[in-house]
C-alpha cells in the first residue's frame, strides 16, 4: 500500500509540475506576442520588440505585469481553492445525494444493496502532492509576479485553512477507511518539500542579481546563461543539502531495540509512553467505557492534560 501511494504521489506531483511549466511557457509566449502587437515598451522607452535577449524580455515590466496577473489568477482561485471545492461537491456530497435518491425511489434496493449504494470512498495520501504543488506555485512568485506576493501568500493561507477543515470533515464523515501502514509516504513528502524551498533559493539569486544591477535591473556578472547556471546551481545545491540533512536527522532519531533480549512489558512501555493508537483515539476510549467490554477500560491520553 505504501509503495503504491508513493508512486502515485511521485507521478501526480510530476504531472502537476510539468503542466505548470507548459502553462507558464505558453502564457509567456502569448503575452509577449500580445505586448508586441500593442507596441508595449520598457521603463526606459525601448519597444519590447527591439529587445534581443530572453533575459531582457523576461525582466521587462510589460511581461512581468502580464504574467503576474495571469499567474495570480492561475493560483487563486483556480488552483488553491476551486479543485477542493469541486472535490467536496462532486466526490463527497453528490454520490451520497444520488444514492439517497435511488434508494428512496426504488423499493428493490434494500439490505446489502442499499449499503453498497451508500458505500463511502477510501482516504488516500495524495494530499501531500496537492500541498507541495501549491507551495511550488508560491515559490515561483519571485520569478513571475513579485507584486502579487502578499496576495498569493494570503490566498494560500485561506485556502489551506479550508482544506484542513474539509479533510477533517472528510475523514470523520465521508471515508470508509484509510491505511497508513508506515511513514514512507510522509518521509517522501518531506523529501519533495525540498522542491519549493530549492526554487526559493534560486529566486534569491535571481532577485539578488537585480538588486545589484543598474537601472535596467541587469548585473554585469550574471547575465544570460551565467544567471541561469547560478539559479540552477542554487536550486540543485539546496535540494541536495536539504536531502542530506533530512537523511542525517532521520538516522540520528532512529532507535533500535533488540527484542529478544528486552524484558520490558506492555505495562512498562505504557507508563513511559502513554500515547498509543488506543489511548489517543477518543472513540475507542468511549467504546471501552460504555461499550460491550467494560472490564478493560482505556483512559484517554492527551498532551494537553495536566
């Protein structure tokens, strides 16, 4: 199960990033043709059609303004909010509503068939990919639309608050089961988190070259392919360093117990570490107290309790 979830997350994240790259290239090219068609010019008065290098065109104000507006619309609400609103309606509420209408209208649907009609879905761990892709979008802002940075970060916070509340309700009300057999998918999510942070490192180099430049935002030491190599080097270097530190911390925090020689009992471990699958589950604690087997009650554990 964990291997399937990992492959799904990798393929899903790769598809989202590839789609983003293609969208940016297409929108940038169309914006350039549009700006040239209307005779747009840079802050210094040079026509956009007279610029000779990709860096000059990309850093020009008309292109940055056009791409920034389109990119913000791409982020909010098209990516940050709308897919999750549609998911709540089309995947969770609509199937249950249709099943309710079918079971109520057809007297032949009874018993197990009715239960099948109302069968809920399973919780999968693809939300890691959704969150990482949203962070990749935010990390690209310094390259494309720095003027929309505060608005995009605000939209990200609002949308993620909604996603958290939606997933909370989804797990409690609209999921028949979910399987978390290991922390492999979670660790892969931490590894993929190096992508947006690495993009931020490349954006730092890109903006630093502009701050160190002259009136036309160009820095003599970093132009053309040199700037591209510096940005790529910062991205790759940070990703490798991030992955190395992540693996090091994981090794340091990993503990091994030689079980054949261990004499600890379950009661000893429960006193040392009271948090377990049963003690932090309020439903299980209520069942053990008011359910069938009341002889073995499970006390609820919370770190907030005194």
